[in-house]
C-alpha cells in the first residue's frame, strides 16, 4: 500500500502562471526551450532544462536561479501541507470532450521490486544523470511522476472543488489547479491512496532517480525520515473515463529492409495496402492490424497469423518483439502518425510500424499480475505541465 502525503508547495502567483510553466523537459526540443524562455526571465525551463545553456555548472546556476525567484517572491511557500487537485479538460483524438481529475502530492519512494509503487513497462536505459544532478543541486522536485491508483474512490473524493490557485490553457488543454488544505479532506485523500497500490503511468525514469537520490541521502545523513523518502506525483484513478492513452509507434533502422519485412511476414499476414494518414489508426482498430509503413508513406496492414503468437500477451508491442527477435535492427519510438511519416521522409528510419493503443484492462492486469509491457507501450495524454507546483526538499 503506497503512502501519499501532502506537502508545503512552492507556487508562482496565479495571475502569471501561464507565462511561467511549460511542458515536461523530455518532450521539448532545444528550439522549443528557447522559444519558451523568450517569454521572460522567470520561466520554469530556465531551471528545469539547464543543459540548454551549457557552461561550467548549469545545475548550480539552476539552483541559484530558483533561490533568487524565492527571494524575489516570484515563488511563495504554502503555509501548511496541502494537496493540489489538477483537472485537465480537452478534446481527445476521437473528438470527445474529456476531463481527467487527479491530485498532486508526495508519493513514497520504494525499493525496486518492493511492491506498492509498480512499473507498467520495461524502461530503456538512459545514461544521462541530468535529473539526478538537478535534484542534487536544487533540492526540489520540479515535475511530477504520473501514477494510477489501482484502488477505487479517488475520483469521487476529488469532485468537490478546492481553492483555485491557477488555470492554464496550453495546447488545447485547460489545466486547472485547486489547493486542498482542509484537514478532514486531506486525511480522506491520504487514506484512500494508502489503501491501494499505484502503477507508474509516466515518469519511470524520474521515479528511478528519486530512488537513487533517496539512497544517497540515507547514506549521507544516516536517516530514513527526510523529504527524500517521497517524490512529487500526480495520481488519478485507473478507470476508463480518467485516462486518454495513445500508442507509441516504432521506427526501425536496418541494413536489410527486405529481410526485416520477411521476418514480420512469418508471423503476420498482409491484409491490405493503403496511403498512411490519420485515418489509418481507425482502420487498424477495425481490421485488428498493425501497419507497416515505408519511406514513401505507403502502408501495409498486417494481421497476426493464427497460432503465430501462442503464449504471447495480446499486445502489439510484445508481438512485434517476438516476430522480429532474430532480425537485425535498431529501434526508436515516436507517437503521432504525422510525426512517424515525417521521420521516414527525413530518412531517420527505414521502416516504421504503427501499433494500436493498449487497453485499460491490459494496463490493470499488468499492475495486478506484476508483469511488464515492452518499452514505450503507452503514451498518456495530455502531458502534465511543469511548474504549477514545486516540491522543496526542505529538510536536506
């Protein structure tokens, strides 16, 4: 059972919030970071993406800048621990009006394999220590991990509005932030999440960094009761109307495209050919297919052959891994059909395979059965913003 507790949040003034916040660091290009920074000197990527500026010690500079903002009252510290409800309203890929309600708090950092906070997919290795260096220097959690509660009742507990502390319109999404500091309501949310495991939806790497940082602090201080025992997280309930999940498609580089395709066709049968576009995903769902895409944008619908995947879970990503396990290739991951076509036209991939989104039942089964999906199986939308709530590690 995961511990999820309130904390004293650092917040920008609500009237300036839209000009201060940004999408998470791992979806931003350097050009996008510079465009965001052009909005002003007090802008979260100046702290959260320090490597764009380079220099001798970008992390020390990020820490100094964060301290300067606090001293200048650009950021203020809540008087008491609180939760922050985050409501994201948007139109999904099928044109339906949607709203996801979750809560930002401090999630317990548990050992790998220790249960309570569970991964849902294998992670790709990341050599960079950027997030660890940034946490060491700033002594703060700047962006939240996204977790899914496997229990019931959280959505109803969040229905009542809290105190509005900001609203941001970003990329077609309305992000609304409400503070909950009432003792009874804080206790109810805490108890609800204490009774259930949390499945990490997005932010596996950040959660791993939190574990590493916690261990460093334990070694340095000899304590296991500091703020490093928790990390900032957004948690919502794992139910159909509280999730919007897109697929992350596969880009392949290979020296022998014909051999790669042949390996696919041993496990898949060709169903149809098409010119790939946004309609392709609907066609894939209707036909029960994945879609092989070539550099010229032409596609081939591929349906699993009968008995080709005996014992393999009903996930496109796992089937693909099984089908091409003997092929020679390098793989990258890309969400969005248009983005896949652009990568192919630029020559960044020789072939691509579009896959279908993972269903909620498979996500729940993954958590409850302790299994893992392939890397980059799910793309949870919308993306959480960085900056509306910061968590200082005050006792370090």
